[in-house]
């Protein structure tokens, strides 16, 4: 019989119910055997919907970690607790999938990398945009050398209106920031990943809380202004050590006519350019003509994983569990995710001080 990977879920809120547990439930070689949440009713509900009959419920994650049968832990808690829970889980002998962003601070992210090295266990971060068909296709194109040297990129996650007003999204203590750390982190990650460039040199950042009535037209309604201390927009100008430039745009509320674009990137190379923005396209010059190619992402699906749709969350779960079972490299390496956190923190620091932030 095929070995089943036993998984424990820590944090049974929105992201666990919206992504992690539904995706894991599609995998026949996975059993969710433990559920933990500080609100016991949430853990009980998760067990009833996704757990095996004998699954256990906890309100303290440290009790869950004592179960030696659990091989993998998914950390689906607010940003502030990502690092301590992930580090404890690694040292308890568990492989860890931690939801993005890696941590609230760059220092915590570095501690997570160190814990993974010390424990010898796998650690990955939930940047599911890497698992989109567009990203998988474009990664292959870039690795073949079609774009040449990528020296300019634009990463953007901009909503005209889309401020999340539930959970702890508006709680700076728990989250560490607003749209930059929430959705901008995805776009920066996919951009660095496609460029294969993780050596920042300098960052200049700005942030704003300027749209005074963002709840007007906000799809999830309003909130008490005093409860929201987050920025509504943040922007970064990033120079890499090899001279490449990345512009990062992130916003929950911006007076722009552009449609919502998240997990999006534009890449400009010496031989061609490409973008993920409402699909994927490649632009180049050929026979003295400007050419744009738009591959059909609807055809073919995800042929390399039988029974798994092209939904990036499901592909992410499949690739992650395969890495655990086959002892292969994870797609999202913790060292890479750590650089994302370091750049985000540098943007916030620059915005606060009015000064550029230099690495090394």
C-alpha cells in the first residue's frame, strides 16, 4: 500500500479553510490527523470536515507536536506566530509548510532558515503563485535562455478596492504590515523566482494611507477607522547587485482604473520580454518585426500530476508532499523566501526613515 503522509494543521482559520485543507484533501496519499486552533470550535469543525475519524483536536500547538506519527505540519496562523511555531515544529522533527509571508520580520525569517538547517527537516513557504500554469511555463522559457539577461522587472499587486476587514488583516501587531506584506509579497516572490536573482543591493520605499474612504466600494464593506493602522499602498524601488532593477507596487485601495492584478510581473530581458498579467505573454523582435506570443494556458492542464487540476493551491500541495515523500528539493526554498522578507522589511524601513536601505 502507498505510504500516507500524516499532516497536522496549526491554525484553522481563513487560509487553512480556503487553501491548505481543501488542497490536501484532494491527495490520496495524505491524511490530516490533527487540528489545532486557539478557538477550539474552529479545530473541531476542521476535523469534522477534513480529518480522518480518529483525528485529534488541540488548542496548544505544542501538544500537537508531541505526536510522533505526524510527519508534516502546516502553519496557517497570523504572521507574528509563523516563526516560533515553525521553528518549534522543525525542532520537533516535522517538515513544515508555512503560509506566506515567511515571517513578520526578516530576523525571524533568518531564524527559520537556521532552524531548518539545524533540524535537517524541510521548510517551505506558501507562495502558490509559483505553481500557476503561467509561472511554470514561463520558468521553462526563461531557463531555456529565451529572454537573455533580465535587467528590469515590475512586480505588482494592486487593487482598486480590496481591503480585507476580517481576522487580523488590519492588526499591525499580528501581521506586520498591510498590502505590501499581504499581497505584494506574492508578486515580489514570483518576480525574483523567475529572474533567479536573490541578491539585493539597495532599496528605496514609500508607503501611504491616503484613500480616506476605502470602504466606499470595498467588496467586503467597511470598518472602524481607528482599527486600521495599515498602509493602503506601498511601493519599492529595488536595485540588485548585478545592476538589475525591480519596481514593486502593492495596494489594497488605489484610485486607478486598472483592473485588479495580483501575483503579476513584467520581465524585460536583453533578447525578449515576458509578463504574467491576465495570462502569460512573450514579446520579442523577429525578422525586423515586433512579435507578441500568447500561449494557450487552458489546454493541456497539469499533465505531470494525474488527478490534480491546474489550481495553483492544489499543485503546490502535490509538489510539497512529493518533496517530502521522495526527499527532493522543495519548490519554494526557505533561503529564497527569506530574501523576500528582507526586501519587504527594507521597503518599510525606507518608507519610515526617508532613507535608502543598503544590504551588506
